[in-house]
C-alpha cells in the first residue's frame, strides 16, 4: 500500500522484502517491459532509444524495486543497470518538485554525465529533470541550477559533500538513493563521504546499490545502509566473456610500444589501451600521436573539459585509440570498442574483468590482448581461473618502428598553434573571394593528423602556418584552404610527395 508523505512529495512504502533472487534459478522470467510494471511513458522513451527487450538485470531488478524495498544488485556497466534503476526512480518520484527526490551517487565525472544523459532520455515523457554534478568545474552554476529545482541529482561524493556543507544541496526529501559502481567508490576511498552524505538523507527511503562485484565490503555496506535488502544476482562475467576473445602476448619491456604499434597496424581497431599510471598513459598517447595514430589520453590529472572532448572524439570516431587508467575508464559505456589492449598487465583478476568489459557489447564480438613480461607469464593462469575461459597466446612478429624525429614534429605542433593564434588565410581573405579549397587524397583512414597535413602543404612552397586556412578532414579526403595565388604551387608540391607508400594527389575544388 503506497501513501504520500506529508508534503505529497514522493511515494513511500512501509514494506521491505527480504530474500535473494538468482537470475539463473528463476522460473518465470519476465520478457517485456510491460510485464515489468513500467509505465507507458517510460516504455515509449525506451522504444525511442531503440530498446527492444529488457536485459537480465532489468528483468530481475525492476519488479523488486517497484515494490519499494531496498536492493543490492551485481551488474557491470553496459548491462542495462541505468535503465533498471532509472525506471524505478521515475516510477516512484513525482516530477517538478522544488528539491531533489532522488539521488544517484557515482564514482567519476564521466559516469555522472553518462547516467544523466540516459536518465534524461528515459524521462522524455515523464517531466522529470536530471542534473549531473561533479568536481573540476565551477560550483556556482551548479548551485544556480539546483535552486531552480531538480528532481534527480547524479553526483560524485566529493562534490556532494561540498554542496551539503555549503547548504546548497538539500537531501531532506530524497526518497530514492542509488549507489552506482559501489565497488569502485569503495576502492577510491569514498566510504566516509558516502556515510556523511547518506546521513543527510531521510532514514525512510529506498536504497538501491549496484556493483560489478559482490565483495564482503559491499555486502557490509548494504547491511548498514539498507533495511532487509533483497540481493539480485546476475552472472557478472556473462556479458563480457561470451563475446570477448581473450589473448596474451609475452613481450619484453623495451618491446611493448612496438608490440602495440604492431597490433594496431595489423587489426586497425577502435581500441582502449590500459596503463597503470597517469604518466604512462600520457607517454603512450604521445608516442602514438607521433606515429600518426588518432589517439588521446584520459586520467585523473586531465582537465575536465579536455576529458570530455577526448571522450566525445572517441565516441564519434575522430579518435580511434583511447589510452586510459583504470580509474578514469571506470563506468565508461562506449559502444563499438573492438579491442581492449592491456599495455600494462592488470594488477588483479577483478581489474582484468573490469577492463575487458569495455568490449564485446551489444551482441558484437570484441577482443582483449594483454601484454605480459616474461616474469609475469604465470599470472595468465590466475586470470583463466578467475574467468573460467582459456586465454590464447598470440604469436605475431613484432615490427619495430623508428621513432619520428621529435624536432620536426614539434615544429609542426608550433606551426599549428601559431595558425590557431593568428588570423588564417580564410578568415582574412574569404570576404574578398581570395581563398581556394584544395582536395588532398589523404584522410583519417590514412592515420594522418592535421599537423602532418600542415607539414605537407608547407613543404617546398615557402608558406607559413598563418597562410593556411581551414583544414577539414574526412575518412578519405582532406580539404585545405589557402590563398588563390598560392594554390597552384601548393598543388604542384603536393603531387610530388608521398605519405608513407601512398602517392599524394591534390586538386582545386
């Protein structure tokens, strides 16, 4: 029996539901969203999102959550958990209230944005507002948005604590709390912040905890923060391992970079490359860029605006290689990742499972390749025992590449920067009709960057960077704006050059 509280703010239930649900033992499995008890408004939004049928975690968690009881569930990123708890929240809180009715706690900024994006789509027809909040950006705009009224707040623990201490985040009417990626929040040392935040939420609430692993620490947290919670168990390895081919290579330390280049050249994947440290991630990304791979790095020291740009570029295909640390990549839900490459071997089997969970999604096969030093070879057996799968040795000849001349590449970067800081040819001359556009038969598919394009255009022409205008890159062709007076000599110069083994061709368009 549901009732409204004294402010008519949210739905409450006095009942709790002890017990354990196991996906593999359940007899009557629900097969569609209507059977789960989800409203028509939310189902319509799901259809707009292209969701055809519930995932296992949605089938198990939603009916439990809609009854109002506390719950902790084992589910990885990419299994539909956001849709599970999002449906529950949207069904159990009223929209357009002056203070938040639901709170979602997440470990990282990236996950906050991803969750907010998905919840906003789910709430397309319900009228609920969602707001991601995290550190690394200005706090005042976030406070201003909170004052206007937000139904669901998705927030990292550090920023939540800061807002509470400023009396800017009122949690006194929150009826549904979600702890997403709870295992990672514990790993990152947020337990004190979580306890502080939850102490500001009414004790009579619904708490939903989602975690990729179910350690004793997670269960302890669940028991402390919940009332007679139900446990939902969905096989944690199934979404990853069924569609992910696993390989390993034994590589000497000094050969790791060449091994990486060899794998990338051989398979041409869209890949996430994992490194242990921020410094290593930066190093690897820079080396890849110098060899003209479309690569970028994310880790905790990368500024938030740059992180968001790198992730956007990776999602839309402008970047093909994302170099990341474990913490930075946690919770990323990126479709169409072909390969996960463990440049540094994972520190433990659970980390390995989390890493390779970035590929083999949405019914598409993926692959994971891990580099092990000779002395680390024995760790492969530990990973096989953890996953229950054979990890095959990949024997391919490593092709050694000479490092590009750093000086010349630095000159290119300086030229690009100079071009960015000065009025370009197109800006100065477009209004006078003095700009020509040149088509070059090189593009993203050739793994060439704008820096190398600038270098080619400048070669033997006497042009400075400021004489080169807008550069537009496609997969097969690049279009470069120059002054009309320079167009002929640029075309002549380009047509006498090679990029790798490919003869450069150019024409005016």
